[in-house]
C-alpha cells in the first residue's frame, strides 16, 4: 500500500514546541521553511496533507493556508477520531497514512497509522511506539526528513527532483 496522506502535528513537530507571547499578548511561533518546501513538494506529487493539532492558533491557520493544506483541524482532543473521520471522507485506509507527532496526545493516532514518525526530541514514551525516530528535532527539519524518507520509500525521488529543475 502506498502512503497517500501525511498527518502533521504542529507544536513540537512543525515548530520547536516553544510558544512565545509578546508584551501585547500575541502568540509567536516559528516554522521551518525547509519543512514547508517539502510539504509543498509532497502536494505537487499528488499526495495529501492534513494538520491535526491539539491547540488552536491563528498563526497555525495562516501557515496551513500558505501551504494550501486543506485538511486542517485545531483544538482536537482525540486525534485518532478526527483522522478516522477524515479517512472516511477521503476514502482512504490507515494503511495509506503516515503521521508525525511528538507527545502523549499523539500516541493514539501514531499507533493507528501505517507508518509513524517522531522528531529526535519527542517524549520518550512516544518514541518507544514510533516506527521511525528521526535525526532532526521538531521545528528543525523533522517534517522534511519524514517526507524525504517517504519519497525514497515510495520510489518518487526522480519525480520529486523534477519538480524543481
């Protein structure tokens, strides 16, 4: 079975898990542009991307729009339930899904998918359950590392490189 959908957690995977507040109370997050390019490339290969995150943030909503991620869920208590609902809508199975997460609230989802990834700085309880512990930390290219591993696994390297030449 091929991987058709990747599911991304945000805090601790797409970001370094820090949440900074300005004096005015604005929330600040940093995203890795290399992750963004890999996400865009995955989409250009005809694959799908979803963000399922436990927190709610206008910043994350903005990033999802920038990356044209149409499957975007915030404030989620049980990520597996949301994923199951999305798969029904997309007519996909868990065997078609790879996911990345870093903490306890990701466990149920990570255990359910075909292939689970965690950044190198994930909770030790979560990395025990993951199929792949990445060499990169969250917010430091972990999502790109995951996507490039999938591209190799799926035999899509030539198509991936042709996107940018």
